[in-house]
């Protein structure tokens, strides 16, 4: 959630499951301000991706907002890391297949 251009909180899938559904709250009437994560830890856009992963690991969460001077710019998720790993894995497989074809 953004107020006056500054990030004041985030609401994730985990928040929906743990803070709303598991608590038996009505998703249609529960206000985000009641269940969102207030003042989340953020990362500056000039930081390396691995720093965001480290923040997630150390703090036990799966999303890190990217912000500059309190203004939200985007979101990094643990899923982003998995997509990078999958892309690298696919590239390695293609390279191995290419080498096998050359050597055959």
C-alpha cells in the first residue's frame, strides 16, 4: 500500500492465507490495513539480486519491495530466483545436448 507516494505496507499470498483465511476473517470485509505487513523491509534498486535473496532468507519472507527514498519501484520474490535457476538449468542442458551432437 502506498500513501503519498511512499510504501507503507505490503499484502502477499502468505498474508491472505495466514492473517485472513486461517484467522477466519471474511475476505470481503477485512481491510488491507488490518492484515498487511506494515513498514516492510525494502531493498534499493542498486543492490544486487543476491542481496534480496539474503534478506528473504534471513527474515523468513518471500517478497522484498524495491524502493528508493521510500517510493516503491517493484517487488522481488523468491519465485524470481527459481525462474533464474530454471533458465540457467535449461541453458546448461542445451549446451550439453549441443556438445553431445558435436562429439557423436
